[in-house]
């Protein structure tokens, strides 16, 4: 029998699933399109292949992303937000918008920052 989890506030449950350095970045990249692991690696150059694989597996286990394997040679795998994961889209949009506004704020205050947006 599993131990009962206790959350003191709803955001704890959210962060339990999407928290950490890489998961929100992965999810933001999957908001509008399915991507192959190599595409995600290209969009997130600072993540190691091992970490990317681990984070994708955890998100898949939590039913946030779906993994589709195409039976072809060479094998092709794509990740996308699951239907359940799509319920995070509004949250992810707000996080991305806030981050862009924050970068503008920092630049206005004299910081040298580059924000690479596609």
C-alpha cells in the first residue's frame, strides 16, 4: 500500500508533476506541436540527452505527455501533450508570458539578457 500524499496547497500538487528546471521548458515546447526527442534537444540545448529522456519518461508516467512510436526504419518517436496535459496550456502560456515580461523588465533595468524566441 502506498503512503498517503498530503499537499498543503494546490500549487504543491502542480509542482509535484511539472516542477524542476526542465519539465516546464519541455512542456512549453510541446504546447503547439508534437516533437521528436532530437527536436526537443535542439530547442533546449543545455539539457543532456539523459536528463531529457528521464524527464519525458516522468511526464509520460504522469500522463502529461504522450509518446507515439512509428513503425518504420529508422524508428521514429514523437512526444506531444496528452489530452490531460493540454489542460496545462493556460498555465504554461501564463508562465511564458510572465517570463518574457520579466526579461523586458530586467533589460529596462540595465541587465544584459538575450531571449531567443522563435
